[in-house]
C-alpha cells in the first residue's frame, strides 16, 4: 500500500487539531506540544501538522510505502526532471509494520 504524506506548518496547533480532526472524523494518532499526526485510511493519508520552523503552509509532501522493495519504482521517478518542477520538497519513507508475536499457551 502507498500512502500520501503531507506535512503542513500551522500558526495555531489547537485550531489545526480541531479542523483536521473534524475533517477526518478522527483524533491524531500521535503528537506533542508542537505537532500532531493523523493516519487516515480513506483517503490513504499520513498528515502531520506542526508549528515553528518556517511560515505556515505546506512543508513537504511524501510517499509512504510498505517495504523497501516498493521503493524501486519511486526511486526511478523522483530523481527525474519532473521532480525539480515540484513546488515543495518530496520525501519517501518505508512504513514499519508492527511485528506480530505469536502467542502460544
């Protein structure tokens, strides 16, 4: 599965948490005093909102994949000239799946 990642910088984190929580009908999955993060299944999105480190607006986009093998097609596309046409930086990350532990009585 591929999930779009978007990181936005905001001036007011509390306001952003209310807005995106209402929009996605979900609370952030994690966060702190300067950031919040939502993992949404429909649409498949990983949204981060944070304060500081620059003006409000889009900080970067990214693509999250399930395994290192999924990076090959992405790695071929991102270095291409089309990447330089992007208005904001792009990043790619591999989503680490939780390790399932078998329980035997």
